[in-house]
C-alpha cells in the first residue's frame, strides 16, 4: 500500500467537502495515517451501544465522533477563511512550513 501525504495535523480547522456533513467546519481531533482517516470535533456523530463496566457504571447508547476519510476533508486557511490546498516552503532559518496556495499565508506557527 502506498503511503499518502497527510497535510492535516491535529488541532487544524478543516471543512468537510463530501458526505452527509458537507460544508461544515470543525477541529481535527485525531489523525490515523495508517488508515487515512480523521476524527473531526462534533461531526459525523455515530451511536455506540455499550455494556456497563468498571469505567462506565451506566451502560446504554453513547454518541461519539466517527472517522472520516482524509480525502473528504480540506484544510481551512486562517486568513482566507476558505478551504485550501496546502503547499510547503522552507524559510530562511531552514524550517519547513505549510503554506496556503491561495494567499501564501504560513499555516504553521
């Protein structure tokens, strides 16, 4: 299996581009590079039926965020406030940073 380049990192603001949550924005909580999936805060909510155990005394139906394929989300630029493609640039001090392709804004701080 080919290793894909994941240009989204934890705590980035992303926008969903396809599926039932299309057009909504949220913060990336977890990235799973081995399966090319991402968990976005308060989006793609799924229900899990759980039994009571030591950690959770109360069993029942729990709602939590489900995984979304990484191809269905795009990064949102801080300056443009639109979904963007990500480029890479090397600064004068030799540091690699992610850059917005539309406005050339540096995404990494």
